[in-house]
């Protein structure tokens, strides 16, 4: 799995889980699963707050049903798809990934990252039969 982290300057760096130990890979997968829990909990709280606002604020309660539905659905979709994941990664997710990826080789471009689980080698007869690594995607 390709892992994208941001350094302290905000620059994106990339690595792959095949370059890490197995216990760190499991912790990285937990970080990604926790994002879904944040999105679910945040969406529930957002939905509750929007329904309370639409039904209790007199100006909004007098509006037609279509406008009230749009007033709930659009902010809910924005929060679930964009705001809550961005908040998660800026507060806790990226910092945890940075600490888990300490010692792993990082690359500035995603296409430069080698995936060791997709690599093979062959004995290069042009290079005195030394092993040569080739990536399947190259």
C-alpha cells in the first residue's frame, strides 16, 4: 500500500508498506481504519446538529421541504467527504504516520517508490551475473 505523508513544511513524501516491518504495517492500517470511524462519528454529529438547526430555527423551519432537505444534505456530504477527513489527517493521522515511517526510505514522487512485493530479480549476464532488480510497472 502506498503511504503518503506530509513533512513539517507541508511537502508530500511517499513510501510503501513493503519497505516497513509487519508490526508497523498493521499500525498504519489501523490509522487508515480510524479515519473511517472519525468520518462516521463526525457525520452523525453533523447530521444531528443540522436537523436540530433546521427544525428549531424559525426561519429555516418555515422553508419548503426541498430547501430544508438541501440544507441538511449538502453540508452533510461536504462534512463527510471533505471536512472530517481533512481534520483527521491534520490533527492526528499524519503525525502518527510520520512516527510510524521513521527509518523507511521516502521519495518525493509517488512513481519513484519501489514496491518490494511486486519486484523480482534476474541474474544479468551483461553484468557478470549479478542480480538486477526490475519493477513490473517499468
